[in-house]
């Protein structure tokens, strides 16, 4: 939800995480009870439930991503210039290959 910046239904979350909907329902309920998520009926499909992040949920995600960025930046600084160029090329090549695999 955070990365997609939109509300998702349980089926989309289930498919994205490759978790059975039955297992996910318990996790979502727990996160809702802790104030990280809100569940609401899908106006387009009365059988479906939409899930969105609360401000508390968004805040915890932003904090997590700041930590990841900080750790990456710290570790990147440990590489010399040649190693950073190698990493840049490797990531570029990986992106090219992943795009090929999509299509």
C-alpha cells in the first residue's frame, strides 16, 4: 500500500505477498487493532474489503525507509570509486535483464 500509494483490496495484497487470504486476514486484523491499517468495504464490490494505511502506518513505513536509505548510504560510502562504478553497472544490467523478463 505504501509503495503503490493507494488503497488495496485483500486479494491484491494476498497476491502481492503470495500469502493465502485466510492467513492475511488475521495479520490485517491485528495491524488494524494496533492502529496501522483501516479496513472498509469496497464500493465497487460489496464482497471485497479495501485496506489503507493510517497516518501511524504511513509514519512507521517512512521511518523504515529512512533507515534503509541511511544504511545503504553508509555502506555505499565503504566502497571505493571503482567498486561504486562496478555496483552502478551491475544494477543497470540487472534492471535491463528484469525489464526483458517482464515483456
